[in-house]
């Protein structure tokens, strides 16, 4: 099977992930940070190591500023509900995934002012539009995806952060599609809040995610409960990460994520990026030669990640995806990709697109086979 | 307002007198029938014919399970329904229960508008003494078989297509179960269905009659007269056969090894809503390579069909069913998983 659905979840996972999870269950099965016996200490060691590796990957100076979550959605919810208060203003875009759009819709119902910056028909966001939105009235937060899960278009995060800061706003970056795929340095890029998931570009298991919180930002927890520290206090502790980590952590998943992070640090995110950029370049060039095929997005391997949305004349996206899978063994995703606003922007609502998303382990040959299959299908519309 | 005079109901003894005078049933048999509970899974042609006979015979309680609605094309063979039911698109389970009320007000009919699935079947069968198969697909029959073997509950298999049909009573632990006879289900998309090959009403009456008789023998404890084999009929070629040579398989996955693949949904087809598209994908529960050209030929009798090397598309009843080479189908025109599953069973076949 040719797996081109890495934007949904990466496959395969990094070598060592499964073994680390088995080891966590069999050798480090205690509850991290809760007891003093060897198994609990071992589990705590695994969690701490994963936190340190993630901090290193993100360029976060203090690992304690990284709280583990269930996934990127969970991290985004914690950031938004922990920061925004009624009558405060947040600026987002019309390209966002429901992971960001739906919590913002809920907050709008609770009195938070939510404004959306429009995107160009190719899905890119003009920073002048953002600057104008920031000038209209003060905003507490700019909340946007680092790369679109539909078009792959990369947001110039550093410039957005600086722009937001100039207007007194913070930046929440949804890095679901970029963590592990683009080199990140939260300190250098001046990112205030960064939400990520462990099971996509980071090559770890589902059920893992994290929220980075820059120093000086205090969030209200979105969950309250046991933390293993300051148990005598009725209130959640002030310290990070415990403040945002009520309840037992997914130590098994985090063990897997730790192994994935070790793999990524050995290979280097820059090398992953170079590999994916080359694949994307070849894919885009080949797609442009297929008659009747439309690429929805900027179609520029330098300004996008390895996620490419297409449609093919004569084919409904869901049928095209089903044929790619059933007749050619190519796994892709069709439809709206949980980002309806993005498809309205691109003019592909409600049918959506077929999304081809290569990953760290995709080969050039697999891209060539995919191009041949699409070329063949372009000649056999339904 | 005064109560309108009710037509006098025949007393119970008079009502069932002819059935009671049949020596094999007698008063004791009738008492057992009246105290019994029968589950009919699927209330199309076979199910409604069986329910009709069960209600007239005075079965105490009939559980009627079907998720479909009465359509005009049902009336040719589904004896409990009429034009008013089709016009009003009443759920078959409800229309059948209403009909039971008219036929015999002493019978308690319990309609359930649902598919029998691995999650609800054990609850549906609770308290039943016998189960009658009125389904239109083997996947559900294997599910009934699993549940009945697990619960030790007798059931009567029945199936019809064209002018032919078959029926067999299954006493778990005693007689061969469905998987002793057909250890593995046919691959999806391979068997003809009544939608593609047609069916005549007479074979329905015949098979349902056999199912009723076998069920009643079970209810009254007359196991000695059970058919003990697979009865097959063809009303057009006049072939009638009771095949009794089937042994219980020593390694039957179901009744010998107690591995309930369908109850545990290991072999079951899966449905997924396709986000925002008013479409559902149905995937067979097993790896499969379909002969799309052959499927296309078979479906051509059911509606407008287009065929390509990659898919077969059928337009029917306001739905579009696109079947792919690995047996999956995308059903457009519904977001309802049950409707999609039912269309898949009826046209592709599981």
C-alpha cells in the first residue's frame, strides 16, 4: 500500500515507538509522579525524558513550559479557554481546521469577539489583511494554523508573531501539521502558545499532544484534579506543567512519543523537511502535467508542507479516493478534511478535495506510481 | 358518547379449534403456542408471511425486527402490507404489528424499527423460544446463527430467490448450524439478490410455511418431526428435496469452537459517514476482488448502471450506489448508515 494520508496520521510510526510502548506497559507500569516505588519512578522518568526531547525539538528553553495533552485539539482548547475572557478579541483565519474553528465558535457564543481574516483563493493569508484586522481594535490573541491541513500552505509564523506583538496580541500557533515536519524554534520565532499532536509529523502514537506556553503567560486550567503535587491545596497548583495536567498522564503513549522524538532528533527535522520538499516538488510538477487535474493551493514546495489538495475533472473526490485505494492501493483522504471554511475559501465546498499527503517515509517511487495512477484515471472519467 | 358495540370475539377455544383438532398439536400444544414468544428477524417477504401464520396460530408474543419502510414494490409478495402502508411509507415493523392487531388482537406484537446487529441481537432474542429468519442477507443470518448458538436458542433459516427457496431448522448443539453447512460466508457482491434476480410470491408462501411448521414443532416440543436437513424447493422446475446428509462439523467455528465471528463483529461489513457529502461508505468485512463487469451485468436489471474498469454505478430509488473493485460501495443520497447498509445488502449482496 502507498500511504499518502500522513496529514491525518503518520504511517508508519518511527522505529522504536511500538517497542517503547510495550516496554512502558511491561517495565515502567507505574503512575508517573504519584508514588515512590520503582515502577512509578520509571514511568516518571519516561515522561520527563519525552518532555525534555520535545522541548529540545521546539527550542523551548524550559521543558516545564510544555504541558502534555491528548492531542492538538485538546491543547488548542486549553490555550483558548484558559486565556480568553468575554469581550476580549481574537483574530483567526478562514482556513482553519475545526480543532480551532469550533472552540472559537463556542467562545463567540460566550461573548468573545472572534474575527476572521480572509484568505486568497489559493488559501494563502496576506499579512497586510492581518495587520489591518489588528489595527481595527485591540486583540488579545491571533490564533492560526502553522500550515493548512487542506492546502499545506505555510503561515510565516515569525512575521505573524512579530505583527501580533506590535499590536499587543499573543500568537497561538496550531502546529498540528508542522511539528516534526518544519524546523521550529519557539523562542526564536517568538511564539507564545503552540499546540501540537504527537501522531502526525512527530511520528508518535495517537492520544499524545502538547501545549507550549511561553514564560509569563498564565492559563486557567481547563481540567481540574489530581496532579501528584501539592495535594493538600484545594486549588490547582501554580506550577507548570502540573497546572495543566490534571489526572493520570498517558504514560504509555508518551513513551512511544519519546522514542519517536529520539528518532527525529537523530534524523533531524531539517532532513525530513528537505526530503518532503523534494517529494512535494516532484508531485506538484507531475500533477501539473495531468489533463483536467486542478491543484487547490499555492503549489509551491518551498511555501507549503507535503500536503497537496487536488480535484480531477469528471470525478467526485470521494469516488476518486475510493478508486485510488481499491484499484491502485493508494491511501488518500477525500472530502472536507474537517476544515469547511477552508473549502469555502478554495471554492471546493461541499464536495471537498482529494488530499495527497506524503510523509517522512514516503519514497520517490511511490510518488511516481501515484502520478501514473492519476494520469490513467484522468483518461477514464466516470 | 356511548361506546360502540364491539363485534363479538370468538372465544379462544373456538378460535383455535381446527388447529387443536389436529392431533399433533392438540390442546396441550395450543397452550404452549399461546404462551410462547417468537422473534422474527427481518419482516420483508418471508418475515411477513411467517408473522401472518404465527399471529393466526395464536403465538403469545411476536417480536418483529426490521428497519425498512413499506414500498410499492413490496406488495407483490409481502403479505402483511397494503397500498395504504406503501403510500404512507410506514416502517415495516410497525405496519406488521398493526396487521397482527387486526388479525388477532390476542397476540402481542412488539415492533422494533432497527437492524439486528451484533450490539442489539442478544437483547432482541431475550425471552424468545424460537427465532425465524426473515432476512435478505447472509451476514445477518450468520449473526442470528452466532447469537442462537451462544444462547442455545433454536432458529429456522429460510431464503428465497427467483422461484427457488430453502429452509432448515437449527437446534444448537443438536443439529448442524448454519456454519456447519456453509462454514464461510460468500464474499460480498457475489450472490444474486431478489433485487437483481427477482422473486415470486408463491415461493415465499411455501418457504414461510415450512419455517412456521418447523417453529411450531419446536414450540410444542415435537422435535421428532423436525425436518433434520435442508429443505430446498424450486416451483418452476418442480424440484423438491430434503437434503439430510449434513453432519455437524467437528471443527465448526461456531457451534463446535464457540467462536462467534459475527457476534463479535469480526467479519461484519462496516459503514462510515462521508463528511458533508450525504453519502455513506460500506466496506465488506473481508478482503475481496470483485468482478466488476459481472456485477454490472447482474445489476443491470435493477436500474440504470454504468461500468468502468474501476467501478460500477447503479442509480436506484433516488440513491446512487458506486461499487469499487475491493467490494466497498459509496451510497450517495443518504447519510443514514442503516439505509446504506440495507441498500448494500439488497443490491450488492452480503
